[in-house]
C-alpha cells in the first residue's frame, strides 16, 4: 500500500499518495535519471546498435541487428517524450498531482536542447523502425547472396 501524506493538500482533493518508501521507489528514481540523462540514452543506443551490428556481421546471424531496432525505437520514444515522462515521474515520486510548468520558466538554450533531443528521438524511432523491419536483410546484401531476398 502507498503511504499517505498528512501534508496540506487542496481542500476537497483528498489525501496525497506518495511513492516514497515504497519498494518501487528506487526503480522510479532510476528511470527518472535515465529519462533525464539524454547523453546516457544516446550512448546506450549507439552501443546497442553498433555491438549488435558487429556481432551479426561476425556470426552471420542478422536477427541480432534486427532486434536492436526495437531497442532503438524504445530509446527514441523515451527521448521524444522526455519532458512528459519527467513530469509524470516527478508526480509519482513526490506523490503530488501532475502540474505543468509555468510558462517562461525555461531559458531559450534549454528549450533548444529539448527540441534537439526530441528531434533526435524521432530520428531514432525512424531508424529503429527501419532496422527492426529490414535489419536481417542487410546480411543478405553484405554477403552478396541475393538469393535470400527471393
């Protein structure tokens, strides 16, 4: 059961349920760190796709590269929805209601970084979908045995 805070909540809104002290609290904090750290997500994406490509190239088992596309799509989705995920996780961790940030709180530089991260996330989703759908056929093309395409 979630612990209920006795702090003042708005009248008529009922008690606020907090995740602090709950078994999943550490997982929420770890996921929040992962979502908020875009450089970490970029590194994980490149390591996953790169290593699966190398493994597939050396073993000629291209399903590993194909599966990395699914992981790339997941990372791209996290990058694209980073702001919304952060707000949701903050409200789950703090036990507060989901509040949207006040307009004008962020600087132009942070807005530019956020937009750049969102665009990179969209590109990861597009590339991941392509790899997920056609990654196994890349082995056919690289081996010059086009008989596997028919």
